[in-house]
C-alpha cells in the first residue's frame, strides 16, 4: 500500500464510526461503476467461446 494510502487510512480510522461507514460506502460505490472497455472484452471472450 502506498504511503499516501496508509496516511489516508490512518486518518479515516480516526473518524467517528458513522463517517467511516459513509466513507466505505462511497469507496465501494466508486468500484462498482460500469467499465465499457472491460464489458467489451468480456463480450468478445463470450463470442469467441460461443463459436467454439
């Protein structure tokens, strides 16, 4: 983990529990975004496997 991430984690752990929960929710939501490039790769893979 980069130093900046460690510093952010340390600061986050000092937040009240409701603020930490909101932070976690925001981080998880940011990871759950559509990725058109990744979707296109999976579609191509599925098409290749379907034709085998």
